[in-house]
C-alpha cells in the first residue's frame, strides 16, 4: 500500500467527523436571499406606490422581482404584514399605526423612516376651528377606511373629546378624491389629508374658493403626547410662490413614512433596500433637510439588527466592493467556514500523530513475537524450533516487501536486523 493511500485510510475518520460537523453547521447558516418579494403600498396615485415602482426597477437590476400590492393605506398594510398565510414581507406605512396593533406586532420591525408626511386639515369658509376641540357638530372626512390618515385623525380627535359620543359630529371615512369633492360641494365641513405639499391633491384643494388649511397652534403639545408625530412648518409661499400661498408661515403636524418588514423578510436584503432609499431620498425635499432621511428616528417599530448596523456603520464591508449576490454568498460562507476551521485545524493536527502511530504499529507489531522467542531461547523453553524458524523466515520475507516513508526507514532496518539476530540464534540451537 502506498504511503499516500496509507495516510488516507488511516485518517478516513477525519472525513466522517468533518461531514458531521458540516451538516451541523449548515443548520445555522441563513438560506440564500429570495428572488421574489412582495410589498404593500397604497393607491397608485400615492407616493408609496411611486417609490415602490422605483424600488422595483432597482431590484430588477439585481435579479430580484418585486411584486407590488396596492391597498387603502397603512392599516391595511399592517394587516397584510400580520397575515401568516400571506406573501407580503415589506410595507410602507405612517408612523403611529403601531398604536393600533399593540399586542400582535412581535414579529414586525422597521428598516427606518423615509420622509415627513404632513397631516393637513382643510376647512370650508365659516368652519375654521381655533382648536380641534371646536370641531364638535361638524361633518369631518377622516380618511379612507384602512388608511393611516384615518388612524392619525382618530388619535387627534380622541384627544379633543370628539370620539366620546361624537356629540352630533359626523365622521366620514372618505378617500382623498371623495373628500376633495365633498369639500367642494359642501358635503363636509372639514377634511384630513396626509399627502406631500407638492401633491396634485393640495393644488386641487387650494383651487377651491373658500377652502384653506389649518394652522395647528398646539402642535408642540401633540408631539409631546405622540412621539411619532413631528411639527413641521409650511413656509410662506411654499405651496405657490406666485400667489404667495400660504401668506404666512403655518405649522402642521406630520407623521413619518416608514418601511416595515415581518419575519418573512430576508435580513441580508436590508442593505440593498437602504442603499436604494439613501440614493433616492438623501437629497431631501421641501420639508426634509438633505441627508436627514432615511433615518433611525421615528421608525414606529424597533429597527432590525441589520438596519441598526447600517445606520451606525454604513453598508457591509463586502457590499462596498462586490455585487450583492456575490457579497451575500461570501457572507454566508464566512459564517460557515470560520467555525468549520475551528473543527478542521485540530483534526489536521491529529492526522500526523495518527499516521505516525499507524506506520510504527506496522513495524512494532513484530517485536512482541521476537521478544517472546528471545525469552524462550534464553530460558531454554522454546517448543517446535523448526516451526518457529519458519515463522521468522516468513517474517523476514514479509519485511522485505513492506513499504514505509523514508523518515521511518531506520526503524524498519532496525527491525530487520533484530529478525536476522533472532534467526541466527535459532540456527545455533
């Protein structure tokens, strides 16, 4: 048997141990990121949907298909995330929606906040309130059922005592288009909207004679009671410089748009999504300063560990130099290889001693026989000398064919000399 073959046979047990270790370690390695994702947005005319379409194109370049599900808004998005049988793993929603699901969101996490979503209260002439508590007896559009606007407006109205018996106050769950039409026709006195200052809806509202939006004088009180809200300034002329709308600075409340995931979301996709949001949102907007978003503030739900790491240290090291799929593969292999090496190195250290033991055992196994013959000769107790001579001769012939590495040749030749010595003693009997 060749030395290499002997080495392999001797250490075959190492292969078995490594295979067992590999099977165990694989259980702790995350599966590869999926090639398909599903995101819940809002209506097709909303910013959530437009942002999702841009994300869809960006992910397509990475070989990932993003399916977009349109919804009524944040509340419905949350219900889709919580559906254990559903496919939605990502959703856009307003901060504050988490307050409506206090006991069922253990598997819901945030990747960050994206931009401000100002909350507008438009009113018809003659129905301007000083405070929200003045809305008693009014007809109020509070946002479409299932939307974040409805959730936020109900918070604000409840704080002002309008949900306790309603006191002839009529709350109408209308979508944006219907609310605009009802304001114009006089079907409602006031309406809540959550849209961008640059939205076409705002321009349509400002074009209605006798309709204006409220300056929220107690904004700081609301933000103190609801940390997910912020006070934002609609500066003079921001909505229309030519017509100077508004004609003075006004304050309103704003929630933040957030991107939220459930446990169906693969964590290694986090830097890919946050890179996209940084690229598209870091320039800021009419209400956001440059590089203010995406942000780890006002996220609604706790950040994932991967998102927290991204905000603190930036993109993962490998993703800065490698394409996403290659970086993901290397990252998962590192998780596998490092503990595998902890098993592999000690085993290889054992391979040498085991091999040496095996080689020496092939040499030394003859010595017990030689020692017994030598002792019997010395004590004159040897039986069947002719048979013993034949066995020693056979041993000499076998030793002539045995193959050992050069480093063990001296031990083999010592054995041959000892066999010859015993052979000579047997001849002299």
